C-alpha cells in the first residue's frame, strides 16, 4: 500500500470553494507559433503570480482566533506579496520579516500592500530567525511559501482551473522550485486526467528539488544567480509535504539553461504582448529547446509577471 499523499483532490476542491471570488480565473490561450501549445496566463493573476491562491487558502483556513493573531513570513518575493495582499483582503494582520540587504523599493512595495515590515539583520537567515521569534513570542502564524498543506491545496486550484478549460491535456509543464505549485497542480490533474504527463521544469543553475528527487531525499544545493529568480532557494532538509508529492506525481523533471529562458521570455512577449518573469518562461523554454516534444494538447503554466523592467529590457 502506498501512503496517502498529504493533499488530496478533496482538499483542492475545498480550497477552490474557499478562495472563489478572491482570485482570478486566468486565460488559457493557444500559441499558434508554438505547435498550438496552450499557455496558461497565470501571470495575469492579482499580485502578478499564482502565489495568491495558496496564501489566500492558508489564511482562510485559519480559525477566528488564529486569524486575529495574524500571519508572518520572511519572503520578499511573490509569496510575501501574495500574503500581504491576501491578509489585507481577509482583514488579517500580515508581518513580513526581511534583512537590511533587501532594496528599499521592495520594502516599500510590501508596505504599500498593507503589511507590517520588520527589517532585521544582514541575511535571510536572520529574517527567518525573526519569524521564529514572532511565532514563539507573539503567537503570529507562519504561512510558508510552499511546504504547507493549505498552500499546496491552494496552488492546486490552478490545476482544476486549467482542466475546466482543457479537460484532458496530453502534458502539463509546471515551473518547479519548492514544489508547492507542482505538487498541487499534479495532484489535481493526476486525479481527474490520469493519462496526462506531468513535467516539472526548472533552471539548470541551482535547482534544489531536481537534485533532491535525483538523490531520493531533500538535499541542499548552492544558490546561483539566475533569470528564473523566483525558482531559487532550497526545499528544506526537513521537507514534509512537497518532496513526497513531487516524487509520487511528477513523470519527469527537465532542466533549462539561462539562454533558453531568455529566448522563451522573448517568444512569450511576441506571442502575448506581455512581459513575464524568467520562472514563468521555463516550460516554453523546454519546448523551444526541443527538450520536451509538445503533444496534441500541451499546457505550459506561465506562473508570474514580476520581472524588473531593466532585466526585461536587457533580455529583449
Ligand atoms: C514561487 C514561484 C514558482 C515556483 O513555485 P514553487 O511552489 O516554489 O515550486 C514559479 N514561478 C513563480 C513566478 C513563482 O513565484
């Protein structure tokens, strides 16, 4: 007997009902210049990335007492943004802890979303220590960026949504970092369309989940600068949810180079008129480079739009 996975189709359906009306149903468009591949334009989500789904589901899953205490994270990227936005929409307090290394414009952007910002120390580790302190001493509730059942279930609603627009995809290409998106989407799609091939795609430079799946257990890899900055970071040596789910549900993991990511960002700009971030372009990169052959109904999840304008201009 296989052990049951920590997040089921029922959990994802419950998440969908919980967050309905608080997240957008994003378009699925055909790309005629890429063999008719379907592009799931999730970068058009409120806050510019799918992270709003998981963060909102996690906040709405709290008890009234927990909600009154408020939520905390150390993420300054798309998850921090989503948590701040989701908390404000749900009337909850959000605290984002970060180090002095985070640029002032990013700090301001988080404040503008109504979150309380705590600037501590000189590293992400010190920011994480402040999160632990806030949890222990102030009773704040930590909402981590991926390794949490309610976060994974929320990201899984993206899988239900794409199936509503394409009932039986031949394959789905999912950007992969900590694996919250891949675990959630794969759980939904595997349950409802068992023959769909589920492929995690990530950058060749510093991909912790790919290395962990290859090693058969969570491992650490050095973090390197990459165009797909939203895919950086580890999966946690004590990973509880996403490693087991990605191992059980993904059929394959594909790595793409920096040049391939840049080329895919240019392609997506031409196909949609939109600027997406590197992390969102990895699926298209896998197809353009020939690493993945598209089937009759291949879906690429374009996960986020939060690219620095100067980075995008340099790539164009
Ligand atoms: C967080 C993020 C990812 C990766 O999601 P995981 O759940 O960590 O695997 C991919 N793309 C974008 C834009 C993100 O913000």
